[in-house]
C-alpha cells in the first residue's frame, strides 16, 4: 500500500458525478484564478517603477465593476445549482434499498444487517445495488465517511440520519470517522468490502453467528419488555400490526408518518406524540434499551407491516 | 522628523508603570503587539509539533491524546488569541484614530481595559495548557466537550469567553471613534479603506461575539453543573450547539480577513502610486461581506444532520459572498494598471496576499458547493482551504502591515533585503505546506487524524517540509525587526511617500498624534504619479527603502 | 502637551473645562460618543441574551408539552408581582436620569437608592422562588448533587425547561447584581460632584443599562411563567 | 410636547407625570398579558403575549431610554440587534422545522399541539416527586457525564474518562 496516489478511487455512482463536478470546478476556478494572478503578474512587470509607463487612468468605472461582477455571480449560481442537485440525490435514499444499521461508538463502527448478521469496522455490501445506511451514535458525534464513494454523513446521538450509495466496483475501501470524537478518533477506521451479489449472499448467510434476523431478535426484545401486554390488548396502546408506514392521527389533531424515527421516539419519549384516542400512559424506555435492541425492535415492528414506508420525504425535503 | 531629541509617544514617559497604565491608543497597540506575538509563537510551535508527528503514518513521538491536545491548543490559541485580535487590536488601535485625524480612541480607558481582558483570557488559556491541555478541537462540539472529554474544557472555553469580551470592547471603541471622532473634512468617503475594513469588522465583533459567549457559557454550565442544554440524553440537540457556534465563528473568519483586506488596499495603492480603483465598491464590499457573513454559517454543517433544505439555502447564500470578495481582488488588480509599481517588502506581502487569497477564496467556492462539500467536508481539503485564507492571506496582510507601518510605529527602518527574502520564503513555504493538503483532502484524509493510511505519507512529508520553511520565514522578520529597534536607521515621517494622515505626522507620533486638529481637504489616495527621480536622495538616512 | 488649534472652533476652551476629556473637541461630541458607546454595548447584550432566547425557542418547539408542564410549576402571581416591582425600579431609574438632567444631586441619589430598593425586593423574591424549586426537586444541576426528581421529569423536555429557567433568570439576576455594583459607583461619582447638567452620561448610561435589564425580564415573564395558564395541569402542580 | 421640556443642551427632560403615565401603562400591560394568557386563544396565545411584550419594550425604549428624542444613530442601533437576531432565529428555525422526519422529535407538534395534548392525567406509576417509577429506578438518571450503558463489544480503554 505504499504506492503514492494522487486521486481517490472511483467506486460508486456518486464518485463519478462528484468527480465530474470537481474537475469542472477545477478547470473553471483554475482558469479564473490563473488569469487573475497572471494579470497581476503582468501588471507588476509592465508597470514596474523603472518602466516609466505611468499614465493617469480613471480610478472608478461602474461599467467595469458590473462587467466583472456579473460573470462571477452567474458562474457561482450555476455551480450552486449543479452542486445542489448532486447533494439532494446524495441524501435521499431510494425506496427499495438494502438497509444496514450502523452505530458509531468511541471508537468503532458497529454494523448490523437486517438478517441479524453483525460486524465491527467492516461493512460487506453487494456491488451495483442501492444500499442505505441508518446511522446513529451511542456517545458523541461521529461521521461515516467512505472516500471511494464520495459520501459521508454524521452519526448524531439521539437520532437517526441516513445516507446511501451504489457501489460500482468490487474491492475494499477505507471507512473513516470524519468528525473528531476523542482519543482514538484516527483509529475509528474500517473497510467496506464490495462483493458480487452471489458472494455477498453467501457471506450474509455464512458464519457461526446465530442467524436470527434483526426482526426475529426484535421479537425477542418485544417479549422481553412485554410490549404486548399493552399493545395487543388494544386498550392501553394501539396495535403495532401494520402500523409502520401509516399516517397516524395524534392527540391534538396532527398526523405523523410512522417511520423509524417516530417509532424510536415513541419508545424513548412515549408522551411526545400520543396517538389519538389513547392516554399517554406508556413509560419511557430511555436508558433501559440499548441502541442495538432498539434497532432490532424497530425492525420487528417494521416486519409486522407489509407496506414499505413512504420515503418521499426521507432524508430531506 | 523624529530624532533622538524629539519627544514622541514612546519616549515621553518611561518605566513599566507608564506602559501598563497607559491610555494612549498607540501604546496599547504596542502592548497588543507583544501579547499577540507571544501567542503566535505558542500557536506556531504547536503547529510545528503536529506537522513533525505527521511525518509518519504511525505515531512516533507523541501519543494520540497529546496530539489531540496540540491541535486543539493550536486552534484555540491561533483563532482566539492571534488571528482575531491581530490586525484590529494592533494596527487598528494604532492607526484608526490617526487615519481619521483623532487624538485617541473614543474610550481610552476601555481600550486599555480590553487589553487586560485579552491578557486575562490568554492566561486562562495558558492555565488550561499548564493543567493538562484540552482535547475537544477549537470548535468545542457537544456532546464530546460537555460530557466525554476528560480535559480542561471549562478553562479553555472560559479563555475564549473572556477573550471575546476584549474583542467586543475593541469593536465598540472602533465604531464610536469612527462615528464621532473624525476630523473636520474627513467625510465617510474620504476615510482610508483600512478604516472601512475596521468598521465592518467591528460590526461583526459586537453583534457576533456575544452569541459565542453565551454558547460557551451554556457549554460550561452543562459541563460544570450538569444542566444538559445540548445533551441528547436529556432531549437536547447537539446540532443546536453547532448553529450557535457557527453563527459567530463563521463571521469570525471575516474578523480575521476584512482588516487584512483594508491593509492590502493601503499597500497596493501606495506602491502602485495610484489612487485605489473603485473606492466605493471596495468600501461597500467590506460591509456586504460583514453582513452576508451572518447568513452563511450553515455551510459548516452540510453533513451534520442539519436539514437538506437548510443546506441548500445556506449554500446559495454562501455563493453570494464570492461576489464582494471578487470585487475586491479585481479592484486591487485594476489599481496596478498603468501604475508605477515598486516591490518593497510590504508590497511583496500584499502580492502574496492576493495570490494566496485567490486560492483560498476559490477553494471556498468548492466547499460552498453542496455536492462537493460532502466528500471533502472535515478532510484536509478544508484544512488547506482555511489555512490559505486565515494564514496565507491574513498572516500575509499582518506581516505586510507590520512592514508597512513599522517605521511609523517604532521610528526605525528595517533592512529591505532580508525582508524581501522572508516575504518570498513565507510564500514558498506556505504553498509547499498547504497545496499538498488539497490533494490529501480529496483523497479522503480526514482532519484531526493522529495516524493515517500509508499511501498518504508522501504528501504529508511535503507538507511538513513546507511548514518548516514557513517557520523559518516567520522567524527571520522576528530577528531583523527586533534588530532594527536598536540598530535600524531612524525613519523619516514618510518613508514610502505614501498618502494618508498618518504619514503627515512625525515617526513615531507624539502622544496626541496631531499638534493641530487637521482639516482634511483631499480625497483619499491622492497619489499623483511616479516618484521623482531624486526621491531616494530625499531620504537623508541613505538607506535604500526600496521605494 | 498639545497646543490648541486655531483651526477648529471651540478647541481653545476645552482644556479649561474640567468635564471634557482631552481627546474630545467639545461636550456634545463627548456626550454623543458616550451614548453611542452605551447603545453598542446594549446591542451586544441583546445578542448575548438573544442566543439564549434562540435556544429556548428551538426547545420549546421540540417540547411544547414539556415546556407547559415546566411552566405550570412556576408561581405566576409571584412572577407578575415581581414584574411590577421591576417596572417600578425602571421608573425610579428614569426619575434619577431626570434629576441628573436638572442637576439635582440629592434627587439622583434618592432615586438610585429607590431603584436599588426595588431591585433588592425583586432579588429577594427570586431567592425564595429558587428555594421553592429546590424544595420541589426542580433543580437540574446533576453534578452538584441536585437531581431533577420532581414528577414533571416524566414529561419530555420539562427538565430542559428548568435548565433554561435557571439559565435565563440566573443570567438576568447576575446582570442585576452587576447593576448594583455600578449603582454604588454612580452614587460615589455623584457625591464627588462629578454629575452636572452638562455631564451626566454616567447616570444616563446607568439608566440605559437598567432599562435593558428590565426589558429582558419583560420577555422572560410571559415566556417562562404564562405558558400553562389556560390549560389543564399537565402533571403535579403545586400551587 | 406638553409633557416635556428640553434643557439648555437640547437634551430631552421628561416630566414626572409623563414618567408616571408610562409606568402605569407598563403595569397595565403586565396585567393585560396575565389576563390574555388566562384565556384560551388557541394558536394566538404566544403571539399575543409576545406582542404585548414588544409593546412594553417599545414604551421602555422610546420613553424611558429616550430614544424617541435621540439621534438617528441611536434609533438605528436600538433596532440593529433585533435585525441580526432575526437572522439567528430564522435560519435555526428553518433547520429544525424542516429536519423531520429524520429526527425523533419531528415537526408534528406545532403549532397548537401545546394546548390540546395537555391532558396527561398523571403517569400512573408515579406517586410523587422524589420517587422513581419501577422502570426508572434501577437505571441511571440521565446525566451528561455518563456514558451509555455497557455493551457486549469490547470497550476501548479510557473512553469514558471524565475529569473535573
């Protein structure tokens, strides 16, 4: 690995898009910068003191000011539009993507696949497939960064954030933590393994780990905390059957889309948004349920619903 | 003209007490010069240690905790104790009253008080270093700083908090002075652009600094009392901390830059022997940058979990800052057109400023662009960008100002040759140190990394080599400037044949600057063509000033 | 040191005027500078409190119910009475400035003492309010051993409400205490005869400061005390 | 101005009765805001309270702080802070308002929710302040200086050190 590289590998669809923009930028800004520097340089030589070319020239010209301001304004607006287009796509995961749950923690990445397979600091994904990462953190802010995919996003404690990519190249690529998180920040690194679909499926099924899916484990969490004692009787709490992906009416007249974030909040802060028709009597599970079990429980509740959640507004507006 | 026999602000009274209790804005400027130079040395030392450690991919002489503390202290010291006070507190203090024909700042006691506040902040910072340092990064992001870091967070935050009040009081003094103390005939549009730059800066100091003060206060309360303002475990929002933090800390970049741009306007015009081109546009672009600066802070948070919609809005507004910045550069260039350009040390620093600001500014547009920023956010690309702006440009302007007004401030000339050499050396060293970091950043090297993958090593070695050259480039001026204090030729009132009220009075000035309150009848920058051939003979001292 | 300039009218006499600092040309310039400086200082104070109000707004948006539950733990009657007390102190402060304008040394001192009296009443009431919060387990200072144990902690955000309650009212009270120090200084200044109809910026600026502190409270009162007045109690109200 | 006079320096001097009238208005507005807060105005509760607070502030600034008779600089300065504060408020609120649904607290609680979701009768297991319910007891109280619960993964050393 000691060879010198000057440009990062392109291993995702984004990589190509971002690099295109980058090179366009480099050319435009490079030209503009070089040209300005060149003019300064030429003026320094041509009008140097000994040259005796001094001439009175005007010292203001509104026309000239407008003439050089407008192009700058137009160019930066164009660059803005291009950049914004890529960005909105970057943070809007598609609906039918393979999902992976990632929890940052000083100083490791804990990764869990929907079928229950877990790994640490390694992420196996299939090539040419949309993969969505659900990020959160157990302690401080981290940031999940894969340079070869040209994307990153912060993992913030207390909430989920999502990112996605479509890897175009098999191989292994760096994962970095990009947000400073303490002593071993620079050791919070890992590897993405991009594999052909077949190999990936084999990998997913292999291993000595118990192959309970996340949803199955979630069912155990559900039983452990006796969620059913309220949520199946239908008196104290609403049924969780098919709840995921629905619009629910809240006490107070607003509606809410039942998605991961709403479920998460309802477990940790039950009284924040209470479903219409129910008393806010659910105790909080904050501090009692760890991130992993929470993810599994949510996966279980999701599995009770056949409808995929509307993702239209996921990741932004 | 000054000679040993003449009274001036330096020799009018003697003794430590006459300095520590002085109400003279010029002496206070010198006090700041001493304090700021000390902190620059401390911050620079930390930087050099960081660069040395980064020579190898694996740790070789400091541990990760030490490394984290060093980059934090480098950031805290350089931001709060060097860059923010550098040009305003030293040169602004010294020159703003003189440039507008006033005898002093509006509030001399407050001015001295703010120096003491700055030093108290500085000692709190030194205390934080002495008691084990702090490892949160200068950004103090929660919840790491409030709940997880095991270092002197409260002490370091209070250092920045206290230094902030010094900044506020200095800004307040500038605005009142500029509004109320102008000499007869010194209309708003006859003020030197240096003064305009400081007016815009003072606005940011007064309106931005209190917000970071209260943010750091909340952080200290959370850490000290456990009240959990930003703590996600209590339902707090760590992103809110970032909003409040960058509401000040982005405009703070313009606190560093705008006075520097004022300096460059003065120098370019003087050494081109021409009136500045587009005076009004440069003046208003300073105000535009100051006000727009308050609307763009979210571009530090594109990946943070701020909403996508907000990211788009902030990106758009950030792009707008490119316009007034470009206006300034183009106008400086146009000033040189058909001029009579000479290359004294201050002019070399000014040209260096333009070159480095071009790179820093244009890469800033890269970072404002959403799609690109996601990849390079929190990488060395960002590190390189803001060093180009804050070290490349601002420190060039700082050194340019030091070389331009040194004769006025001290009454002594420094030797031109080493000054020119060091100007070129810092430019070369700087580019070598930070250009490779753009490549590193695009490769994906995250910032604040103590160790890194092998393939990044070569670029890091280049960077460290450049940093060493830069260090030497900063050391040389320290040597010959101190030398000049004792052995330099006596400076005439106007060694550069420059325009402006400060050049009409003796070097160094008397305590109250003007024997008679001047009446201004001339437009600013009334340069009227190349210097006469005998200009150097006029300078009796016989030194080649490079004019 | 500096000879007077013939060029500027009014320059000649200013060294004879004991009220004029050396670097000002005349009294008007000096007075306007002081007023401008004070207003700039208030602008920064405004931003300082503004940052806190901003954070308050965000969290209230996150936790409307928690904010309401927290607010219902406060005693509105006491809050309203205290508001009136503070308004009275603002009135006496305005009267002190009037006395200074008219050159009544006695009036200035009388009115400032009255202002300090109203201010102390406010702070004493505040002390008892804080103590009541302490008794009810509403102190969110976990590292001081003061855990937030009141039943409202069950409502999301209620604890944060009290973080803001103490943060904001505490900062307000701190400004009042600083104001007391400044009052003492102004009184000494006045006793020394340095306050005259020509030069009373000290009293005027003191007034501006005190009125600003009053304004902060004018916003704190509805934003902290009045949130839950018209609804049914969220949980465990003591009053 | 019948209520006022100017001294020989052109400074405005308010009469005692005028100051008293301002004080009376301020006290009246204090009771007005108390009264309106006691009424259920729905969405308008907070706006009305803020409007009254702004009214009181305007009185204090204009008449007690003499801005009414001050120079233009002072008039501009007295609103500058408001303008820049609006920047801070506007953009942070735009962010938190458009952040949902990624974040747990979401955007569905405002406006109006504050008034109608107050019927939290009482949390049944809670008996009084100072006591925890069955769930809360055995677990650590939320505290910024605590790290989250332990997990099966190996803990990196020194990660939770906390020094004061």
